[in-house]
C-alpha cells in the first residue's frame, strides 16, 4: 500500500454535480500523490483517500 501525504489545510471543493437542495454533496481535495473525498454534510467524518490514477479511473468509469 502506498502512503499519501496530507496537507495541513486542504482546499476542499464541492462537486459541480452535487445538489444544493438534497444535501447530497461530495467534496474533493488534492493531496500530494492522491485525492481525498468526503461527505460535505459530515466534514469531520470518514475521508476516502485514493491515488490520482485510481481517482482518474473512477471518474472515467462514472462518465461511461
């Protein structure tokens, strides 16, 4: 398993496909060598961290 460094103050961005009325919001931030994903309704909750390659594969799969 590869270690991915985390920044002290990550700049979280909300997905452009998140709905403002339903509260179904996903936020992303870049990390050195990876991407972190979290639920904007629970910013102190669990965070999924994946490599940039794995994240790119996920996005490609979702677009198909």
